[in-house]
C-alpha cells in the first residue's frame, strides 16, 4: 500500500503543508521522483508535447496514456499516481468517461484520474466519484481547449473570468473532486481559490498561495527543446544531479519559495 494517498494529500492541506508534484512518463524517471520525495507523480497528456513532439496535447490517445501510466506505475512505490484522461476520452458522455477512467486504473495503475473543465464537467465528475473513481479537476488554462482559448494565455484576469473560475472550482468540489489543478491564473486568484476550497489546489502558474505546485519534468530539468512557459523554472543549474534538482524543487515548494514573483502572474 502506498504511503501517499488521496486522504494523505487532503490532510497535508489541512496541516498547511505544501504539496510537491511532477510529471513523469517512464519507469526510470518515475522511480527517481518517488525516491526524491515528490508527493504526487502525474502522467500528463503533456507527453504529447514533451515526449512525442506535437504542438499540443490533442493528438494523445487513450492507448498512449495507458502505456505511459503503466510504465510510471512500475516505478512509483510511495507517491500518489494521477493520470490524465486525454482529449475526447471523457467529454462525449459520463459513460465513456467511466470506461476510459477504468482503463487508466485497471491497466495503467492510476489512483486518481484527471480531467479538464469546470461547470460543464461537474456531472461527469460526480458520475465517476459515485462509482469509486477519485478525480482531480483541472481549470484555468485547460490545454485541451487551446483552440477555443486562442492559445496558451493567462486566464481569469478580469472580474467576470475570475468569478467563473471560482465558481468552476466550487462546483467541482461539490461534485466530489478530490483535488484540483489550477493553471495559468493571477497569483491573487490562485490564493483565493485555494483558501475557498476544502480540497487541495495544485498550482501551475497560479502563484505561491496554492496548496501545492506541479511542473512538467522536462521543463524543470531544462530538457524541453522548445521554450518553456514563464511559470516554469529550471532547477538543474547548481544541482549536482537530476535527483538533486528534483529534491531542490521539492524543498522550494515546501518552503514556499517556488514559485517566485518571476514565475507568477499579476
């Protein structure tokens, strides 16, 4: 039995302990992150960009996610394993979402599945939770909606948009989501959403006021050949090894020194 569970992550929020999360897509890196003290390992559909070289996450298939999740699951013995539901694997119907979430858990080893979207996805979240599947929500910048959003832009900068994000967060919590990823929003909004919810809010470009932080592994190691987002930080300079860089990330999250103002949005 893994030592980091959904209940343990929720207890960390209540104890005001920061939560550190990184993505992984293979066995070797998963084992390294687990050993380095990361609380949660996320198999993100970001693999479409950092592993497959696509310009977005949209081409990623269910087979891709199951394959990479199973590889990561073999390397993780302690951390909580969260796996993304890819584009069109859950939006069609709650029944389709249940079928694909079941695949991620049964064949991929996921302990929690993650899906994007706020109010429109609340019924789907409730449908999954009622059937025993823990769900992580994802709001703010939702990469699977990149074409609808017109690019990878900061969300929630005006009053109407900020209110919608706060409402989305509330509805996902009420639907039974176990935790929430909040991406690319002003730091003040990230802090407000985190304070308003009982469930943990994991920020990625949402400021230091969130309950935890997640980064794409290739960004925080400086491995991604394309420009990394403003909210990421390369932890390799000054680190003696990859594992030391990961430990530096974990320590910075715990201490509240990452993200700093330079990785946050006003």
